[in-house]
């Protein structure tokens, strides 16, 4: 048996760095991935597609690992970086489908300092080998874990991208 759990995450925040610098990092998936917490491996599948394998959470046989593959599409003039799940999984280990988008806009603060307004939107569905009755218990834990990962990712980007 298996259960599927869907998470939807949206964040709106500012990075104290110019739009071009933020876009360059987010559009370059390996560069962006260096800011992502608990990443075990990022595999380049070609054609701007990557397979993400996050570190296992849990203990022994009661642990899970999130694995998914996406194709990335960036549009500098629109200030967007989108990701869509690959139609065919990268390996038999893939257990998630993830899609989302960064939307970036130049923003100046009250003192005229250049920064970037970042809007993050992501929907993910993970399928876990659990009996259906476990969905009620697993769902809040999975959602909490993904929200924490994204919040840590955003904090790493805010602290790690230099302002000049």
C-alpha cells in the first residue's frame, strides 16, 4: 500500500541583492542547490533537467527519502524560473512529483538600496509506502518537514547571496 501527500508552499520575501545576481543563482540549478538544506545528491540529467535526492529522515526502516526529477525553464526578461516534473521518472527510486516557480522583481527600499522581491510557489506530491490509515499521522509531519526545508532554503539564500 501507499499514500500520497501533497504540499503547497508559497513564500514572498526580499533578498538584499540585485535582481540579476539573484536570477543568475536561481536559474543555475547546481548553484541554487548549494543553498538547499539536506540535499544528498543533485544529478544532471541533461536538457536542463535534474534529479534531486534529499537526505533520509527518520530511523532505519522507518525512514524516507524524497527523490524527484524536474526540467527547469528560465526567462530572464520575465524574471521567472519554473520547474516541471519529468514525464518519465529518472529512476525507479523517484517517489515525488514537484512543480513550481520563482518570480523575481527589482525592488528598492526606502533608502534606495537595490534588492529583489522573490515569490516562491511550489506544489509537491510524495508517495510513501505506508498503509492508508497512516496518512492522517504522516501528512502533518511531511508538510512540516517540507515547510522547514523551504524556510531554511530561503534563509540560506537571503544570508548567502552577496548584496554587491
